[in-house]
C-alpha cells in the first residue's frame, strides 16, 4: 500500500483507533468535571465513567455497523 510503513498492520491500526475513541470519551468526561470545579475524586470517577460509556458506545457502534 502506498504511504504505509513496514510493519503497519491494518488490524493494529483499527485497534488503536478504537482505544483512542474510548480514551477520548473518557477524558472528555474528566475535563467537564475539571471545568465544573470538581474535586480530584469526582474527576477520577468521571474519567472512569466516561471510559465505561465510551466502551459501551464503541460496542454499540460496532454492533450497528455489522
């Protein structure tokens, strides 16, 4: 494939994209909590909750696409 590097694997790239999506959703929850002036515990819980929601959203999107 043109422009690809040796060792690039499309499956590995897709896995990174999925992980990045979940992390992005998780961190966005934490950032909203930080902007709201939440305590460190609430920020951490928001990130964990966001990661769970991101995983569920990813599962749903993959289910819909199949």
